[in-house]
C-alpha cells in the first residue's frame, strides 16, 4: 500500500493487492491524475518550476561507502601549527633570526632603564639550539625594569581563571641580576593580567619553569608578554615557552578549540605531515622527521615552504598523538626525494638514505619497543605503537619535470613492501597511469577548483575504471572565498561530496585542504581554508558545516537511484545505514531557483518523520568570518514523509541533509 500526501493532505491511496484487470484502466487514469496533481502542486510550491523525479530504492545497494571516506589533511601553512593548533603562545620562542624576516622580540626599557639585546651565535643550551638572545642591562631598578617583550601570535588569547605553563632556558654569570619577572599585560590598558617570577641561578644553561594564572578577567587577545629584570647584569635566554591548556591535557599538545572543531568533522584519518610541507622547497628543507622528535631543546626547527620557520614543536610524535586524541589513523606520507623548488634525488644509490629514513620512520610509528626506533618512541614518552594502514610516497610528484617519480616510487615501494607487506602504498602521480615496476594500491589525486568548475567535475569518477588503483582524493577544495570558503564554495564542496559518496567504491579516502588558517593580518599564505581562527577564537566556514554534516550522515552503501528533470546545478547523494535503517539523502541546490522534487522512495513504507538539516545563504558570496562567525549555520527541522512517495522542494541556494528512517 502507498499513500500520497501533498501539502499535508492525504490525496490518494492504493493497495496493490486490490488491483485487477478490470480496474487497470481506471488505475492508469488515477495515476495520471495523481501525477498531474503532484506536479501542479509542486509547481505551485516552487513558483512554477516542474518537479524533478527522484527515484530511490533503499532495498538495492549499488556500491559500498568506504568507512574511511572523510579524513583530515593539514600542514604548516597559514600558521596552522606555530600560531595555530600547537599550544605554544610565544612567537619565535627560539629567537630564530630568519623568523619571517625579523624576530618579533623587542626591548623593554621602563623609566630610566638602559639595556640592549643581541643574538649570540656562540652560546646556547644544546647543539641544535647553539645560539641565544643576550640581554645586557646597564641600568635597571624597581619601576625602571629592562627586558624583552613578545607580541604572541597576533596577540595572546587569555581566558579567565586559566593557568598557562611556561618554561625557559637561561644562563647568568652573576646572581646580582635578580629574578626574571614574567608579566602578561593588556595592550590597551597596561593592566598586568598575570605574573610570575623565575629565580635564575649563576652557572651553566638551565631550564626553569613558571606559571601564569589569570583571575576573573574577560577573554581577550590584545595582550603582550614581558620578561624583565630590576638589576643590571647579563642574561642569555633560549626556548622561551608559554603553553595554553591542551586537548586531553596532552604535554606539548594542541589547542583545545581547534581540536574540538576537527573532532566534530567525524574524521577517520589524518594525512600527515603535508602537502608541500613534506617536501620543503629544497631537499635540505624537507620534513626531516628525525629532527622533529625528542626533547624540544634538541629540535633545530626548519624552514617551511610557506615562507616561515617552523619550530617543529609539533613534530612526528605530536602528529601521532594528535591522531590518537581524535581517534583517527595516520596516513603517513614519507619524503620521496622530490622538493617543491624542483630538485630531486636520483633513484638508485643516492636515494638509499631517504628510503632507509622512510623505513625507520615506519618503525618509529609502528615498531614495538624491541626495535631501534620503537624504543626511541618509548623514550620519547609513547611506548605503545600507533596503528597504520597507509603509507604515501611523496607529494604531488607529477610536478617533478624530470619524470623521476616512477623509478623513485618503485625503489621506495619495493623496500616498504619487502619490510612491511601489510601496508597499502599510495602514489602521488595524479593519474594512476604510471608504469612503475610496482603498481600502487592507491593513487592520490588533488582538485582545487572554482565553484563552477567543481560542479562541472561532479561526474568525473562515475565512469572511471574500477580495475586500477583505488583513489585517495588527498587534497580538494572549492576555492573562491578568502580567508575561508563562502557559501558558493560550500555548494561546490557539497556537490563534489555527493560525487565522492556515489563513487566511494573507488574513492576510499578524501581530505579537504588546507584545513586551518590564522586570519590575523599577514598570517595567511593560501586563501580558502576550512576553519578560521585568531589567538582567541575559531569559526567554522559554510563548507566546514557542509563537510561535518556529510560525514555525520555518511551511511555504508549507496542506494540505487535515478533522477530526471532537475536543474543543471542540482546534485544529490542517497546513502543508507543498513543496520540503523536510515536513508541519508543529501540535496544540493546551487541554482537560484527552488528545485521541486517528486520522490519515489521504494522500500520506505508508511509514514515517517524525517530530520532535515539545512544550510542556506542568499548569495554565493555570503560567508562567515571571525567577527560574524554564525552568519551561516545549520538549522534543523522535521518533515513528514508519508510513505514511498514524497513531495519536497529543495530551496534555492541550499544544502540539505535529510535522514529518513525506514
Ligand atoms: O594545500 C596547499 C598545497 O596545495 C599543498 O601543500 C600542496 O600539496 C598542494 O599543491
């Protein structure tokens, strides 16, 4: 039996058991009339547009959905880590001279204090940090303090009743200089929001800890930090840290609000460590993972490809702990001998050390503590191995004009397969047609498109060969908004996700890029990034909402479906959660006219209440921002689905995620 309800009124019902040859003609007329009534009613709802026919059969699953379809990809770009996710609050804590041109440290000289600062390249607490900031104070007293000030990463995000943990390496020759006073000060008010003292002892380099605790202050970012003394003397400083509270209270961990944003995307993996950040501009500036582990004082940092220095405070172990905290698996990209500036290491003998480094890296991630690098990981504080299934060899190696990738890929793949046959290998050739000696399990393909071009790409994989490697869409984004996607981008992204879900038998993983952007003036290198933030708060772009909703309503199989009569900018995905018996219907209407739909839902019998979550904006250009973070956000409603026939209109410029139980 089926019921047809239009505009809330039951207008027809039929029971197939009662059908007989004598009633056939009558039934045909009835169906014709009903169809005409449905169309005219839907046309009336939509201002005259004819209803498209969308047929979905929830009892016929035509292809599986990969459970790992949606994941995360980030790298050190737009101050994603230093000045972003990594909980460090001090900018250029190691006084690196090439820190975006000028170190942001400046002299403080209150009243009649006399002091100077200089970089001492012959004096530091460790070999990798063999230099330091030398503060020479000729005159200082109480009220006439001298020292150094740091602006933070475009401010210091302070919250009430919060403790911030600090440490520093210092060396003094004479105790007469007295303690170092650390003060967090409001930029506009001069009010000291929190302070502490560090009693430094004469002698060799030593590490000191301090704590700053705020009272009942209002949250703010317009603050700076000062380290001052009240007596003449000389002090050398290095690795001056201040960490904000971290997700899961992780030591040397990540900022809580950004981790919460990522967790709410329901990711299944984290592709790490990049992107171009893996390669560096030169071979020398690659992500050399061995230099990113161990005590912070033993990490030299390195020049990233996005024009600023990385502290590597967020190093390989911290990437893996981030995975653990979000309960996702790493997709580990190993450096494969090509760097973005165009240099490459030739396959063969020259490449061997890099292959060995990759083998060691996998051992650091997965080896037990009886292995050399598993033991190293245990010494670094994490005895348990991390889960791993996928290893990616390189990044965007199709840019290597020397065409050296097939040979480099083969050398890495042979060594990795031999030692770790259980892992799937990902090639970055972009077209999966490379004739390598070892065929990749998976091909990483990247798409950065305008809204119009992304929508035109939606059927790209529908007819793609299923006999080659699986696809990892390791980077993708619809790009027109800046710093974060606008609603037109969200529509392009949602349209593209309908395509990835439909083709998820082939596309087993996908990750939008870049994920994070510090929106403070001068912090961004790449416009159109999913999540915006400053020193104090974060905001979600319309695309973020679309992606979170799609991932939260993924399903495990794509239902058989067909559509006719829809506008050119209408897209949909129909997936099913078999055990829960829910149809997840995603409707993306990127057109400026409503799209009326006449849905036939085979397998959905009787009346059901659907949950409809909608995202809508008036224009493609409408967006969210740090000052208007909620301009576009999801709203939730319910709809009555009377049975296997449902009339619904997808509003102009809207993304709807509809759950229909059956
Ligand atoms: O996501 C930004 C950059 O785009 C990545 O680093 C690189 O892999 C791609 O070209």
